[in-house]
């Protein structure tokens, strides 16, 4: 796999902490504000959402990584100060907003965290150091997670009197179960790399020096299979929890019929 290259025609979001590089069927999204430990802001969320919208249709796998010692230290705490972040609503303004405006604002923020599970893509988060709050939820937004041995996850929202609201509660519960998800969120405790791998939060834990290579190896393995077969399989697995056993069997039959006809050249 060659090194990804930045499209000279692509928009630049680096000032907001996001870099997008395309290498054929692989896209690499990098959080690139290491001096701030990739603390997140609405500007970063807009950039992440835009990166998802701007992906070429040829992309099959997205690798999310971060520069520096931390994947993401979470929400920029300036959001909670009276001054806030210039040009962005602070905590007090959000709290005072009418119900619909507040709901719309949070829904807009969530867009940065939801496109990673699109049915036509498989996303991988490569996590090192701290992944706190919004950083934890961004990693949870991806389909798969590869973590360095120094990775530390924590959901700190409850300790601030808040709840995790960036689309992380459902994938966390699906990965580790209700009881463990409740304990992790309500206590805000740290979950290290070894535990993350043991409880299903991470697919793989590797030494820090091997993180990038391991994530790229996984991306290459995902790209080796035919795209339509992977897409159909992902759809089957994503929908499995909402189907009965018989409904899942029927979904498997329908998906296989589409694959067989496609391979035979007689599909739609």
C-alpha cells in the first residue's frame, strides 16, 4: 500500500484540526492538532463531517488516526467558560436556547460522529494515548478499533454533570454490554488497552510503535475482499441485532441471492 497523498484540489481543514488524504480505495483522516492533544471543537466537527461528505465514491476503507501523544483529549474545555470559543455557542448559550434549537445544534454536532458507519465503508480508528469523552465517542463511531498499548479510554461526561451525546452510547453498549457500559460511563474510569481488547472494545492491541502499521495491515486485509461482498456482509451484521433469528436467515438468503446473481452477471 502506497503512502496516502493529499488531493491538491481538496478543501483544507487543517486549521480546524483535520487532514484528509486519499490513496485509491483508502482514505486517511488525521486529527492534526497534537499540541492541543487534538481537543475537539465545533470547527473540528464541521471539518470531520465535511470530510465524510467529500469522500470519493471509490473509497472503501477509512482510517482515522491522530498525531501526537493522544488520540483526543475530548471536548475543548473553553466551551464551558463564559468567553467560550470565538464564533461558537458556549455552554450558557446552549443551555438557554429553545428546545428545538438546542436539539438541532446537538444533532449537527453528531454528524461528525455518525458517517463512519455508512454501509458502503468500513472505518478503523487507530488510537494511542488518551481518548476521552468526545475522543472516546469518535473512536466508537468507527466500525473497528486498533489501539496502542498506552491507549486509555474514559467517558468523563458524567463527572461534568452531562451525558455522552455524540452517538457513542449505542456502539459502546453493543460492544461491551449494558452493565459494563453503564459502569464505564457512570464512573468515568479509565479503560486501558489490555482491558479494551479483552472486553471487545478494541479489535487489537499492539505496541505503540506498531500502531500505524497494524491499522494499515487491517485496512489492506479489508480491501482484499470484493467490495459488494463486504458491503452485503456489513449490512447483514449491522441489522442482526434488530432481527429475529428467522428474519436474519431470510436476510442472509436475500443477500446471497443478490451476490450469486451479481457473480453470474445476471443481477439488476
